[in-house]
C-alpha cells in the first residue's frame, strides 16, 4: 500500500487536490490511502518519520513557511528515499530547483490550469502505483490477489496467515496491518505459495516466518502482532 501526503498552505486549493486524489483512488481502485493533508510542512515531516509505507507526496513549493516545498522534499528523502514527489505550483520556472536540491521529483503540476491539473494528478497516481508494483516485485516476493477488479499486492513478509472465511469459496488474508477477504481456497493457496506457508489446521495456512510462539498444549499459534490461530494435533508435526 502507498501512503498519500498533501502539503499545500492554501486551504481551498488543498481541498481541491484532496478531492481529485480521493476520487481517483476510489474510481481506479488503487491500493493507496490518503494519510495526511496539511499546510504545515513540519507536521507532514513528523508523520513521514513514523510511516512504514512508501509515500506519494504532493507538495506546494511556496508554503509561507521557513521550510519551502523543495526543502521539505529534501527532508522527506532522508526518511523515504523511494517515495514519489510531485510539486504543485504556479511557478513552472522553478522546476530547475529540483536539480539544485537533488530531490528527484516525479512530476510538476501547474495550478493555473485546473482541468489539466486534474488530468496530471490522476496520471501521477497511476504512474506511482505502476512503478511501486514493479519495484516491489523486483525486491520482494509478493502475493497478488484480486478483489472486485482491484489488484492488491502484499509482501510475503507481511502475511501472517490465511483463514477460511465463513463466506463460501473465500479466504481471509491476515497481514501485519490489515485483513483482506478474497475468492480462493486454502488448497489453491498451498499450490501457489512457497514452502514458508504451512497448513496447520483445516481452516488455517500460516507463514512460519511470522510465528512468535507455538503453544502445543493448547494448540494455539501466536503471531508478532498479537493475533492467534488454531493448530490441529494431526498437522502439528508438519509445522
């Protein structure tokens, strides 16, 4: 998942940008979320410091602060070197400054043409999603699932376990930070996932790498985020 950040000191313009972003994410069914929109660059920077996901940053250059958008982008790079930075500005002539500050901007969106800006914002979101997916597939093993036409990629290392859903022919993926229900069966998953995923119960398929503790007496498996699942006596030996 990608986190979206917007830093624009003009409240009306910020609302316009946020509305375009939220509508695009909804319509295109993108695996991203709006994490923060603010006019305060320092507030955004504090949020970035604690974020666990790669970010997409829409930054105004002139923020009426002692930290402009370029300096903010420079600081963001320290915490999120692979993040996607897009400048929203009325000053196209400032584009050369991205080389001076070495922030590797993905794009510039000009405010003075609202219709064109809307198109550019959508393109930026789609391009960021595509690049992130390609990069993730190169550096991590991922499991890609489809829910209602929306493709979602989850790193193997973030998956705790799969659970049979009460809804027929569906399973629930339990990740470190979310749960996703999608059409499949544990039998199908066992055939496509690697050897780190082991069937421990007729209703559960676990990722061995994220097990924190195995309670053999009560046949309960504990995971790093506090979640648990059952383990059958018959399948205990294989685990």
